[in-house]
């Protein structure tokens, strides 16, 4: 099942590539600023069992290109990076790098774009090393803080919508579904962003 | 430049780091790790007011907590009960066999057996300074203990979790099912390589406090650090350092996907430069 969907996704991309001889055309470039909320409601944040909030501010910057396809379809490719953040104990520096590709369909005379696509989300954890002495069964023990740089790579399934205020400015919401083929591990993140685009077709 | 980055870069206060069990990164070499419950037919869990069958259920729930992390490929697989005629797990001393890590020596002739995977057992061993020591004596307040008792280099081959059901006054006997699930989940965290967390609400905090029904961000980061999800980038994005020796089939999707993206960018850029040249 997993393989079939992925093969379809790849074939769709290839089909779109093949279109370049006809109507496939680089259309616009855009620059994005937004916030990535990772896994809202998934993790516990206090001893009362409260779950993480529905919105966390993790700023990111991205840039992308938009290609026209026949009818009202587009393809967008985008790369971005969240601003590096450090944990309260300074043990880890965290940031997320992503590459994303979407099919976009224009509705309402171009006011609204609906997006379906996929990303590679790379969460980079840079360990700052060191030790800490913590309680352990009534006495205390030395524990070791991470010292390597470790990266997780997730291929995600994305759904989004973008509202165009005008030719240049738009606002986008995008849902990022992790591990959709493994229900036990399925988790969601989302981005809220604004983008500025400009014409590249001339 | 650095100034505004530091202004933006404060994580919510509830995000802390995690710690590791050892000064080297110890981890299972395979991402699917079976978790067994030991039943030696001697009702070893009885002082804890639960049964071995209950423990199977607790283990199932506890594995679910760790398995929920999408950025980690670790899957703890509940593997039911293993029974044996000996009582080495329930009466033996928990220590490592090859004295590599952690450095603890067995004082007792009967060692808890060396295992592959994770074994969870109830211990009736109330000997001083053995499985549940506190300042040199046996402690009823220690809820459980875990040791990686089978290592191959920096790979964990097996870990043993012992629940402290050693006598009739153990603290675990008054714990609710959900608290015992959290205690088991905490020990499974040690079994796969994590140390304690500084955050009181973390599953990996040293004590069992309040409600613990889910991981915290630091728990999730810890298991993602030790067992990261990866794609086969063929060097495109660099390789993961630690767990790359394992002989598991890799997922080629990421590579194809990255190639397609690259293709788009190249086609786009080439067309753009052609247009640019034409316009000139
Ligand atoms: Zn512990």
C-alpha cells in the first residue's frame, strides 16, 4: 500500500515534468515567513498531565518556485529552515530543515489555492555535550548529555490552503502529516505563513 | 544577526534536553525490540498486588507511549510471556555479565540471565545492596531497576527490567495501574539507552510524580536522537553516524523524492536561464 501511493506520487511528479514541453513553465518565485507548530496536543507539559498547546511559535523562513501546469494547476517546490532554538538546559540546539513539493489548484478566480503534496522534514538535534548529576533511586548518578548531531528524516504528506490578497501577497496554512502509513506513529504538525511572490515568467 | 536570532530562539519553558545512560551512546542495533514478561510460575509479582498477566498489559501500554513518536523509528514490540522452570530472573541479582557498562559486580552466585531484547520481571530478591540498594541496604521505596546486561560494543543486545516486589511493604503495591504503566515505561526508557531528565513532569524524571500518561518533548527528543527515522540519502544529505551499521533494508523513497525536487529546481533554473538568454 505504502509503496503504491509513493510510486503514484512519484509518477505524478514525473508526468508533470513531462509536461514541460507544452504548458509547463516557471511562473513565480516566492519568499515565506511563518511559524511551525510541531505535534500540538501530543506531549505532556506538566505533572497534571496537560498536553502541549495547539499553537507554539517556532519561526521559519522559506523560499520557493511555482510552475504552471495546464488548466488551473501549479507545482510548487520550496525549501525552508526554522530558526535554531536551544533547550532550557542548553543541552540541545534544535532546528528543522525542509524540502517540500506541492500540487496546487487555483479556485475562486485565483483567490484561493488548494495544495496537496509531500515534504522531507529534517529535524536536526545538535548535542552540546557535558554531564549532569541527577537523583537516582535515593542517591545520585552522573548522566550524560547528548554530544552528537543527529538528524531525523521524515517523508510527510501535506495538505494546505493559500489565500491570495493580491498578486504579491498571500497567506498559507499547511497541515503536515508524519508517518501516515503507521497509525501508531502518525503525528501532525502545521505551518501558518505569509508569502511574498514575484513574477519570473518574463 | 546573532542578536535577533537569540531573541527569537527561546523555546517554551517546558522544553528541556534529555540525558543518556552512559558516556558513550548505547543503543539497540535494530529498531524493532521485543519486550517479554517473565513468568517463572512463582507468583513473583504478588507483593506488588498485580499478576504477571497484569504486567503483560502494563508492558503493552508502556510500549505504546514510546512507539508514538513519528521522528523515531524505535518500535517496542510486546512479545507476551516467557516462562521457565528456573527462578533466576525473580530471585537472581541484576548485574551485567561482561563488566563493560555499567560497572557493577555481582555479589550473589545467582545472576539474572543475560538476555536478547528486553525482559521485564518481578523480583523477590530483598537482599541488601543487590537489586534495590539504597545506602547499602535493601529499599522498599525503589519501584524498579533496569540494567543493560548484554552489550556488544556500543550496541545494546539485551536489557532487564526488575519490578520491586521483593516483600510485603514495597511502595509499588499502592500504585494505580496507570502509575505502574508509567513506571514500566520509564524503565523501558532506560532499557533503550536513556538517562534521567531534569524535568519533574518528564517520563524520565527520577521519581513517579503526578499524572504521566504521555511522553514529554524531552523524552521524544531522546528516543529520536537514539533511534532517528532516516531515509536513504545515498550521501545526498550525509549519513547518520551511530546506528548505520545495522543490516536493515533502507527506504529508497526519500532519495527518489529528493532527486525529483532537485530535477524540478534544475529544470526550472535551466529554463529560466534560457529565457533570460533569449530575452537578451
Ligand atoms: Zn530511572
